């Protein structure tokens, strides 16, 4: 009934006492009710906790309210504010606990494939150079920038750096930057408070909060828009951020590992990537060579994937024939290790025994073209021109589309067959002016 006075008390944060409401009843919604109930006085006291007003404790009395009674009301209001704050804090803790449990489950699922791989497989000098770089940088807190084509194993490098660091017991939080809409960037990375926007039903820690004292893996960092790059740069420079919907400055201690298949130097020249952010990330770069440049790794990788797949299917173990190994090694693997894994798994599923014909691997295109260089290439050095590479890639995509009847998305689509993301394949199809049928 005294909503107007209650709002006034909450807004100004000061107690109010009206000894005789009969002489000042304009603020009462129903004055007749007050007279009928023989109400004499009104008092209201702000419920303040740590500088924040949580509510107002207000009373009507049939006896005249005195200043001493108001003081007692203030004591009660302070105790009530503490109890209310504790209840609200407990509710927040419950919500955050559920959120963190869900995020931990998500992260474990995201990284399970990487962890189950059991480390690197291969014998090439370039792979061992990557491992040496990981061993060198992991014990430090330096930011790491992982460079390489799609499917080369950037997630595994990030995992190894984290596992060999002093932060191994803390979270490794992965963010696919390409999948975060710019409208949700702040909420996803920095978190939000309940009620910060429509649908914000509980507080959210955000990726930086979840990775505190651990490692934050920013996959596909080159996909972040320029405006959001500035927000990210501030956190890297100052080590602090604000959740959406609150003004509190939060300190954060995270190690950043970023990865991209883009040439960030070209992106900077084109005005699509901030130079200052690049230098913040590029403290220690690690470049993963594509699989076609380390063909000696193909056989051990294929054997590793085949044994693991057969074990998961409770099948007896068998090996590739020499002809099949030759086919694998001569193929250029535009989708890199991811494509190799897909091909091997498909081969294992479709193979019922050792007696599988050499061509049953499902490799796309004529592998003889991958092993022999076109007339325009330098046969002595084994170097392909850019046009040769584009022609082979276009032919490979056309073969994939033909096998998949023009379908790009889904487990039976060309993107899955090639071991690349559907959006990446769509971009290449458009750029190369390839028909879907």
C-alpha cells in the first residue's frame, strides 16, 4: 500500500518515518483502507548489503512510530539484508556450479578425441621439430600461435602444450571462434549476470572465467571480427574484464593458445586482423606442416587409426596391404590428418576381412596424378606450380561432389569425405566456380 514511499526509500537509500499518516495520506494507494484499519504511522528502512540495496523493510503501525522504533527497524533490516544476500549468493553458487559442470562435460567431450590419440604419431623430421618446439615452450607462460592447414592437428598441439605446462591440473577451455556470433561474443567470452539480457536466467562465467589459472585455446582466431578483436586485446593487455550486465572489474590469469589456418600477415595487410593483437598472440609460433609434406608419417598414422578403429569395433586386427600403403602415401591429402582418419575409419567399417582389394580405400581422384607431376612442374625438384595445385584441388573436389551426388553437408556429404568443414568446402566451390552436379 505504501509502494510510492518504498520506491523513494529504495531510490535514495535513506530511512523514512511518518508519525501520522492521517496528516499525509496522499502517497497511500488506498487512504480509506488506512483509516478503516486505524493505522497511525509508517516506517521504511533500506535493506543494504555491501553497499547494494536489496530491498526495503516497511511497516505500518497502529501506534505512533518513534525514532527509537525506527532504529530497531534498521537493525532488523540489516539482519534481513544479510540473510537475503546469503540466499541470493547460494542460488548463484548453485547456478554457477551447474553451469561449470555442464561446461566441464562439454570440454571433456571436446577434448576426448584429442586425448585418446595418445600423443603424436609419426617419424618425420618436421613432426619431431614440432614436438621439440612444444617441449621448449610448454613450461613457460608464453602465448602460443599454432599455424597450419585444416586437419593438421592444431588441437593436439594445444593439448600437448597444456599437458606439459604447470597449468596441467587446471582447465583447458576451447573456443571455436568461427562459431561465436558477434552479437554473443561478450557473453560467450566474458560471461554475463542474470538479467543482463532477455534469456539470461542465471549468471554465466564465460570462457575466460572458466579458464582462470588454466589455458584458453582460441581455435580459428582469424575468424573473429575486428570490433571483437579489440575486446579480446584489452583482456590480453590488462588481464581483466567485465561480465555483461555488471560493472565489477574481474582479474583473470590465463595462458592463451591460438590457432588458425589463415595467413594472419595477409589478413593484417587486408585490414581484417589487428596488428597489435597479432603481436600479443604470436609470442611463440608453431607451424604444423601439411601431411603431403611429411609423407613418411602417413603409414604410421594410418596403422594407428586402423588399429584403434578395429579395437573400438571389437574386430580382429589386420593390416594394410603394400599396395594400399602405396596408395595412401601417394595421395596428397588436402584434408590432412583428419581426412586420413576418415578414410581409414570408412575402410575399416567396410572391410570384412583381410582380402580387401587395393582400391577399396575410397581415395578421391586418380592417385597417380598425385604421385606424378604434371608437365609444367619441375620433375627434378618435385615442385608443383600454383596453377597445378589449384587444378588438382579442383579435380579432387569435383570427384568428391560426384561421389556424394552434389551433397556437401552431413556424414555422407563431400565435406565429411574430404575431411574439411562444410563452410570451408562451400567457399572453395564458389571460388573455383565448381558445379554441384
